[in-house]
C-alpha cells in the first residue's frame, strides 16, 4: 500500500534588501529568472499542489493593534511528498538560490486539523 502524501508549505527566504534588489531589476532580467522558475516547476509539477507566488507587504496583528513590518519571506509554494525529507529534496535545485544571494528555503508540514 502506497503511503499517504503529506502537504508542505515552502517559504522562499532572503534578506529584505535582496528582495528589494530583485524587484528593481530590469524586466528582461526578471523574465530570464522567471524562465528558470518555469522550467524547474515543470520538471517537478507532480509534486506542486499550489505553485505559489511572491508575497507582498506584511501586517502584524496583535492585541495591541496592527503594524507594518518587514520580514525575510519572499514567496511560497505548497507541495506534496511522503515525508519532510522528500519535500526538502524537491527544493535542493531551486532557482531561488541562483536569484537571491544568502537565500534559503524553509519547508513546513501542513498538519491536519484536529477533530472537534
């Protein structure tokens, strides 16, 4: 019997200044980088549940109110894999590492909701 696939969220991370640099690049360079992403995602398309997208500005909400904050999260994807190790392996050749210096990717298991 084949093991049940689990869901994982991947967060594409880099220093804030690095994302600002990437967003200010000329459109032709951004297009070349997106082509790398397209090829990599197509190669791994069976694993991607949601290809994801870049993320915008962040609002932090606490009991004291709402504030604007910056973080090092630049985008996300959701994948399926049998284990966290298998999910992590999908990202070892991600174009994220060639686009952003000092980049990293965090892979987090999406746990099922407990029954009420």
